[in-house]
C-alpha cells in the first residue's frame, strides 16, 4: 500500500477538496477516500475545531459522483432520523457536493 494511504488524514478544506469519491477509481483508492470523507463529516459536524472551520470558511467541497454523494446523504439522513447522530433530527451537511 502506498505510504500516502497509510498516513493520518488531517481534515482541512484543502485536504477534503483533494478527495475524490468516484466509482471509476481503483477499489483500493476508493477504500481509502471513503473513510476520509466520513472523517470530514464527523469533524465538520461534531468536533469543535471542525465546526469553527465550517463557520469561518463555508462547507467542505467534496468531489464525488452523484451516486456516491446520494448514498452518503441518504445514510446520514437515516442516522439523523433514527437519533444516531449527536446533532438531532435535522442534519445540516458540512460539505457541498462538487462533481467528480
């Protein structure tokens, strides 16, 4: 596995913008990028420093093809409705989808 895939992912606007969630990616690259995208969602919605980042700099720009972003949004919405997310029944995304 390439070293870059083994390093910790630091969630910042620039690093999230560098992610690509695309079904055409090699499976090992998508397998690395998906957890990083979830880290960005958790950071932007739950962690104090991430919430401040979003408030000061707008949502993260997440490069994704429509099918994957729809699946992500459906998953997060279902977590929210079931009360499995810290911020209540209405989920406000900390990212905006950018075409991949």
